[in-house]
């Protein structure tokens, strides 16, 4: 009884999404496995977008605990959650949206030394929302060599204009300092991604107008403790002191970055599902039409013989002419069936073409 009630609740949660996307796409979403590296200002919103859209198998990876300075932009960061492990706090929040979602929360730094802990071939999609340049390069190279489809977030700091946020293939990104730094580092090391991938980026770069007097200094506001939740080796881990500069951020920008990443996954699953159905429908329609067309050709031959008999004036010929006309009608129906099958395929193809193709995003100037 409890399982039935939960299934009903889950169905209701995604009612509006299913109304738009259809039951088949929702089934595809529920069967998709996604891993997100970094659940800060970008990654946390990506996780939110995925779970609210119907993804039910999600792994989230981050090493940090919540700092008071995260509250301005990170989904699970509130004054009540400061000090909690980020992935644990985010997991608790996501389970409030859908208690049946399978969330695997891993408190870990992704780097060359820990990369072996993650089998990326087990996932359908990999999301990169990490900050460290060195670790980001390693994740890009590893993820693009896996079976998973890979999406990447570039720098989301120092921006206020939401209309400047774009999506482009990695090598076509222009105006993003992080994108340029990644490409430069890869070229110097002569290590290139194994396949192309899309990035969310923004070419706006504003100066910091304020002054940071805490982060990265002895006055750092990140939680300090002798003991606490999570991995004891990461109890007081923080990134600020290792950064050359602390940059300002706004939630509307980081949230759009994250939601865009989730949207790229949802759209990709939607397009793939529709394409598979159109292919199946066209094949079935052509098969039926071809079968009836074959019958029509046989009838055409019968009609020709009947006409010859009529010209000889035989009564048998008149009878066959009647049969031939009936077959001619059957041939017309066969032609109509072929046309109908092709029409169904064209209609489906048209529906797919109306969906924006992110790979054709105009290159930034």
C-alpha cells in the first residue's frame, strides 16, 4: 500500500513535465545515470534541475563543508546548514523533492590521485562544475575518454548580465578566461580531449568593486572545528587559500549556469527518444506500404490480362476486367499507405527539427 502511494506521489510530482515531454521521455529520464563533480554555485542548481525534471539516479561529488560565504549563491547553503557537508546537505534537500531518488553523495576531492575511485563508464552523463584548473583539465580528459556524454561549466564569477550566458563547443568558446586557460594548458601538455563537448560560459568579465578581507586569509570564515561531520581528512579543507584571487559572484548567474547544464541533459534525452520513435514509425509505415504496393503490382498485372481478354470480346475478359478494376483500387490504397508512412516519419522529423540544436550555437565574437 505504501509503495502504491509513493508511486502515485511520484507520478504527481512530474505531472507537468510528463504533460510536455510524454511518458516515454519520462521513462528515459528515470533510467538515466548522472554524476556531477562540484556542487557549489553551479553544480547545486544543476542537481536541482535534474531531480525536478525526472532524473532519479544521481551521484554528487564535492569535498567541502558549507561556509557562510556560500549562502549568497549555493542552493543548499543557508544559515542553518553552515558547517554541514555540502553533498549531504544537498542530498537531504533533493530527497525532499522526491524521496525515491537514488542519491549517492561522495565527499571527495576530484583530482588525479582520486580519479580511479570513479568509473565514469557507469554513467550516461558527466557534469564538470569544479573550480581547480588542474583538476578540471584532468576531469575533461578522463570524461571525454569515457562512454558518457560530457558537459562542462566554465567560469561563472565576475558577471551580472544573464543575457550573455551562452553554450558552445569547447574549442569555439571565446571571451572566457577559464576556457582560454584550459586550452592553453592542454596544448602545452599536448593532451587533448578525446571527443567534442559543450560548455556553458559567459564572455562578460567585470572587476571586483569590493575588497575581500576574510577569504584566503587568517580571518577566513570557513568552518573550523576539532571534529565534525563527514570525512575527518577533509574537516577543515577549503579552497580559498589556494586561489590567486577570490572573485565575486551573483546567484542569478550561477543558477542559470547550473540550470542550463541540467537543461542540456534533459533536451538531449528528449531529442534521442523522439528520434528513436520517428525511426521506428517510419520503418513500420514503409514496411506496411511496401507490402500493399507489392499486392498492387500483382493486381496491375491481373488488370492488364483482363484488358487483353476484353479486347478479344470474351465474357471471361469482362469478368477479369472487373477484378482488375478492384485491384487497381487496392493499388491506390497501397500508394496512399506508403504516403501515409512517409508523412508520419516527416512529421516526427519536423518535431525534432523544432528543438534547438546546441551544437549549432553561433560562435561568440
